[in-house]
């Protein structure tokens, strides 16, 4: 908390400290490694399929069916022009769909075998071509299929979803997934589509209706059950209106873990792209959102997920009395807490959120390199600005440009007593600014033993 380095693992681009004191992380986009406290490699997996491209997030889970740990990761999968057309894409939208990618979730076991995959190409719908795959059906519309993605939604993009976050709920066996491009989060069934010892059947189940979206939040216009935002532009007599869009460019979806305040709810970093604000708040702001996906229109917690449009909306921002403010924005009734401010809390990409045991929430603004601890009433009780940059220049003020080398994606706080830290040498080894700077460019090698001493 004072900026002292206590340990260093060389080469990791993203990483999580585990309760057994080991580190699970990525060394480049397709190479996943588990290392012990001293950096010794305990397990590794590399995605070698040429048409799979891991990116953004990964997660180690305990797979109860296998009674062992597995690794889940996001990967874009290449599609040809013919593939995309066959899935029901509008053939007149672009000349060629060559280079298109659509995300999948891949699960590998401790032996490095792929044991489950979830492909979004298996859960699509379209209303343009009655003779093509994924057609809505006679007399139906996109709104009749909230469990599937409209392949012709929005502006054509080669990166169809741009998934950037994944989390697993061991109680339900469900996965929560964040899509930056569609401005939505999705929940799908993992455990209910997994058969131990039978990867082929697991993947068939994941591709079936059993793998359709169980819940989605953020942009109901995507599936015909909400109004899209519109903007005043030059006509001052018109108010900007967010429609029913709740998030824009979202990151870091997660379930609040058992034992923490709000356990079972969802936490999300809303980057705030293209979501209109109220009068006097024209600058884009990022937000933290806590969601209860089981709340219905009467505020009753149901046994299953409730479609957000069915739960309803309010023009009053959660935690405030803004009834006198023009209704430029509709807030989902499933938002049970949010942090919103007009003081420049903004990062248009990356970023993260974490619920702490004391009920506070830690937020990370990737773009500007800020870490904040925020109390439930919105008071900022701790803040840290990351001064490190790729150029090795130490920043002394916070600006909108900040290309971090440490803490630039989704840093986590590990409290005193965390099992993975018990018995470890946590003696200070120098300030992080001394550890890596232009005047003292320490690579971290001085904290490592020589390779030949590690036995590999």
C-alpha cells in the first residue's frame, strides 16, 4: 500500500495471485503459465491452433465434474467470408467479410487438453434472410429471441464481440462475460453443458439451446426490447436521451464473491462510451455498477434471472433524488448501487473493479493510471496514481494519456491474511518508482535466481 515491491515475476503480461501462493498468468497472448513464488514454472499451456487467438481475460476455476482445476480463456476464432454469409449475415452490408472473427470461450485441463468450448457462432439469430441459417422464424422478430445475438446488429465489424472479461460462479455453474463492442454482459451455462470425460458431447451441449444466453444486460435495443440512444446535436430544443442503454464499452464483469458485502450480485466497470448524461454533465464519465439480475419489476428477488426490460427503468439515478431532473437517462431497476461522479472519473478503455471485505469498492482507471477505494456512500477514502510509463518516464500528474507498464489492466488488492501470502517473505525491496525507471531501469532480474538454479 506504500508502493514497495515485495516480489516480482518476470515476463507476465497479465496475472492473478492464487490462494496457494502461486501465480497464474499470460506470457504473451497465447501462452499461459502457473509459477510458484520464486518463478518456477509449475504448469503451462500454449494455444497452437492457428485460427484461435487468445486475448484479454482468462480464469482458473475448480471444475467440480473433473474434480480438478481448469483454465478458461477468451479467444477470437477466424471466420471466412463464406462462413459469415452461411451464418445469416447481410450479404449487402459489405463486399467481403474476410478477416471476421467471433469469440469463443475455451477450457483446458491440467493435461493441456481442450475439454469444453463455447462458440458465440452457435447462438445467433437474424431476421433478413428466411432461407439462411439462424432465421427468426415465421411471424417472429429479433425480440422473440433474447437468448441469441443478432448477427446483423449495428455497424459491421471484423471483431464481432470484442469480449474483455469473464468470471465463473461456482454456486450456479454459470459464466458472466463482458462484450465491449455490443455494450452488454452475458450469462451462459457452463456446468449444465459440461460432461466429464466427453469433450465432444460437452461441446455439442454448449452449442445447443442449452448454451443460449440466460441473461444479458446493457443494451436491450440489440435484441429489439429497448430504445437506442439519440442525441440533440445542433437542435438545442431536443434533449439527449440514452434510451434504455445502460453501459458503453464495459469491462471487468464479475460476481461478488461469497462472504463479501453484496455477495451474489454482479459488479461491472462501465466505461461510459456513448451514454448521454444529464444537463450540465456533458462530459463522458465512467461508472461502477452493482447489479442484481434476479430483481423483478416489483423489487422481488426471483429464483431465476429476470430480463432487464421486464424489471423496468427509472429516471432517478440510484442513490440520489433526481426526480426534478429531465429524464435524459433511464436507469435499470436492477442497478442496486452505482458510483457516478462528474469530477473526471473516466477511462475510455480497460479498467477494473473489486469489492473489498469492508464493503468499499476498489476502482482502477486504466487510461489515467488511477486506483481508488470508494466507500458505499461515494466517498473516496484512498487513491494511488501509477507513475510508471512504457517510456520509463515517471509522471508527476494525472493526465488523460497514461500508457502503464504495471497495474494497467485489472490490478487486485490482496489483504493481510490472504492465504497466498501467509508465510511469504514480504520484506520491502524498493519503491516501485526506484524499481523501474529511466534513471534506474531495473529489470527485476536481481530478484530472481539464475535460470540454472531453478532446475529447468
